[in-house]
């Protein structure tokens, strides 16, 4: 007879409360599809030309492949650490801590990027000066912090509502612009219809992949979901599938719009915003929708980051205080209190110090992409090893895991090569600087506290209280 524990290793979070739609909201909010629909396609167009749509299609396939690998874990265990905990099941403590720390860097950096993005669009929406952006970061960060500390249900519902509204606004704006587009080709057509180059296609795939980052974050809700072994795998696959359709539709629309536009519009930070500026109410709706999407991304990414650190605190590989939860709200309050000042403070100091908002946004986004990709590569490698360990490895997971790890390794190489996109090499150095403390701490644990590493990979387990009376005796 299996001996049940009296207390789950991750007790303290509110168990089995979130519906499937609230679990889905976590992944949708962290991905921020409406913001990505508007901002990413034009960047890819500059790099990939006529290969832009194939680049987005390839990016969608790559992300779905990772999502499928994650479902092999999510169908078998309910985790708080998400990808970090999954990696531990296949690669052990060392691989898990490298992947977990890398994932934490990704979540933290994308939270900062989204925070700045929200502030920039709010400033544009209300015609505020550039000096107001830093103070808007504090305001938006405080509101996002309140939502996350109050509970995952509140932040998930708010985020999903914001995303649904903002996606509707973006699609409506694109529709209005398409009705007004001129059939004549503009000067940007030379770039939009430019020759396909393998280097440009590769960079386009990498940039397309960036738009999907955060789709896996539903995996941190394994404890709080009502039916985790069903809801989490669905959310992890549905989110990139639907987002891929939206991205392809948004990209196709922008190809038509920008082919007829001047070249300076294509090269502007957000070309669709420039096009919509000619129609006052449309531009306002677009800016409001993107700001809402960025805000949802902040809450989703902070929620995921706090739960990864909570899991590490419960395992004892980080300070045990991070594993504490709020007695009434059931949120990882100590981890949130650590995370929020960093996420808000770094971009505020950078903006107050004179860095441009666009520079901070793109720089932190690039760093986050490297963090995510490293974590994805490691979890794909871990998947077939995990299935072999539990005696369930078949040919499809073996081939899928190896293929996913190999393809995402190529994505990582292209991302850090620095050839053609947002200071990839500089971002790689920043990422390595942020990763170094994690590697140093891992080395110290292996030398001085190896017992702590044995607890890495904890997940929710059935307890005595979760079993019906009399069933144990039966």
C-alpha cells in the first residue's frame, strides 16, 4: 500500500481552485498576443522580406514542438516550478537549477520589458512627455503587484479580459486599415517583397519565436488548477496554436499594409501605430489595446516567476522564506515581495538614468529570449530521459525530444550571434552575467550542501486529507 503524506511539499497555495480558462489565462497573459501581433511582424519583415510568413509558420511549429514535449510532463505530475520542475525529473538537480535560473531570468526580463511597453503606450495614449515614462513604470508596477498578491484568480481573470478586449481592438484596427489601403505599392515594397535569404529567414524565425515566449507559464499552476493533469497540458498546447493563427493573420495584414506604405513607416518602431495615427479614434484604440496587453504580460510573468522561486524555496536550494505563502490569500507572497521591487526598480532606474524607453524594452526582451530558449532546450532534453526513468519511453517522445532540443539549440546560436537583430551578443553577455550567480550558488551547494540538492524537483502529491474516508482501508 502506498504511504500518503500528511502535508504536500507545496502546501500553502490554494489547491484546486482554478478553472481551465483561468489556467489558460496565465499562458495567454504571459505571451501577450495582441502586443506581439502589432510589434513583431514589422521587425521580421525588415529581416526576412518575402519569407516573413514562412518564418512565422516555422516559429509556430517550433513552439508547438516544445509545447508537446511539456505535455509529457504535465500529464503525469502537478508542479509549481513548471519547466524548472520538469527539467529536474530528467536531468537531475544540476540541470534543473541551470534551467530554472535561466527561466527566472526570462520571466524577470520579460516582465521589465512589458512594464516599459505598457508605460510607453500609456504615455502615447495620454500625450505625456518622455520624462513621465519612468513614473508610469512605478504606477503600473504597483497596480500589477497588487493584482498578483491578491491572488492568481484575480490576476488571471483581469489578464484574460484585457487580452480578449485588446485582441479584438487590434483585429478591428487592422480591418479598418485594410479597407483604406491603397492598391499602389509604396517605397517599403522593396523590403516587404525582398529576396529570401537563409540568414534573413533564420533571424526571422528567431524573432517570430520571441513572440511566443511565456506560453509555457500555465505549467506553474499545477497545484492551483482544478484538474491539473488535464488543464495544464491543454493550456500549454492551445495557447501557441491560437497565437500562431493570430500572428499569421496579423502578419498577412501587415504585409499588405506595409507594401503600400513609405519606407520610413516600415522602419518606425511600431508601423501599424503610424498607419493608424491618420485615423484618430483608431490610433487611440490601438494604443489602449497594446497597453492592456503589456499590463497582462506583467502580471502573468510575475506570477510565473514568483512560483518558480517559491518552488526553489520549498526545496531549500534558495532561502526558505521564499517558500512562504500568505495565510489568507494563498499566494507565494514572500517570493512576490522579492520579485516586484526588482522587476519595477531595474527599468525605473534605467529610464531615470537616461536610457530610452525603446532601448530598455528591446534590450530586456532580448535577454529574456535567451533565458527562455536555454530553459526550453534543457527541458526538451529532459523529457525522453524522464520517460525512460519511469519506464514509459516510446519512439515518438524520443524523436520529438531530440528534434526539439536540436532545433532550439540552432535558435539559440542564431539569437546570440548578433548578426542582424537587437544586439544579440551584448544581450548574451548580460544574460551570462545574470546567470553567473546561479551557477556559483549551484557550485556551492554541490560542495557544501549536497543534501539540499536531493529535494530539487518537488511537486504536488496526494495527501491523507485528499483521500475519501475509508478508501485507505479498502
